[in-house]
């Protein structure tokens, strides 16, 4: 965004944001954690007959339906939080002032990286939403009375979505590490400030 417009905002901190800690990276990890935990518990539910003896040996009282409950509620929470994750990401991206002369490890400049990351975030939001609708359909309609609540096709699709999350997250990591976007230490070093003095 135009640096003159950004300068109209008052009280931007050393990270280029009106608050001290970027919100988007924290919400990203919540989205990832909820999605991965939801999928992991669904996989555990599908494999339950094979691992039932492990739970019995460890004296852990587990029912298959409980594993699927955890999978469903985590997937639902992941979808809800991802709307806030994407919104915070776009807000923080609009306030970004990355260097124009740096290229990432993938050979992309800052604007290309931000555009791909932004478009990818909306795409991932759509994928997570579709996965949650699919999961809800299996839970409440197609497999409502079945012992196994999810299909292998759903689980394999979830693993593919996790791979897309990895690629997308790498773009986000490049924005922070290589371009210094909303990175407090990076910004202070570029301004020639002493980190030990400023960050006390």
C-alpha cells in the first residue's frame, strides 16, 4: 500500500501495526491446530477397531463415537476461526510496506508473495468450509446411524488440504522472514535502531 496513506494512521508500532503483536500469525496457528486435530481424531475413529487393544492396554476408556465428536467439533471450530484469520491477514497485509528489492527463496518479490498468500488464504477458507459441510453431511445425514462416521475419501482429501496449508504457510513464513513484514526486529534494524535499547 502507498506509504503516504499508511503514514496517515497514527501510532503504528515498530512492527508497522497499530498493536504490538500481529494477530494473523496467531490465528493461523489456531486454524491449523484445530483442522489437524479434527482430522487426526477422525482418522483415529476410522482406525479404532485396529487400535482398540492399545486403548485397552493403556486402560483408557475410549468410545469410537467420542473420537468422531472431537473430529467434528474441531473441524467446525477451524472453519469459524478461519474467517477471522483471513480477515486479520488482509487487514495486516494492507498495512505492509515490504522492501521492493528483495526476492524470496522461491524467486518471488514481496507483492507477488502477498498476492499469492492472500488468494491462497481465501482458497483455503473455501476448502475448509467445504470440508466442514462434507463432514457435517456425513455426521448428520449419510452416516448418521453408521459406526464409522467418515469415509476414506474425506480423510484423504483432508490430508491433501494439509499439504496445501503447508505450501501456503511457507509463503506466509517468507513474508515475515525474508521480507520482514510486520516483524518488529527487522523493522528496527532497517531503521538503524539498537534492539537492546528499543525493546526493553
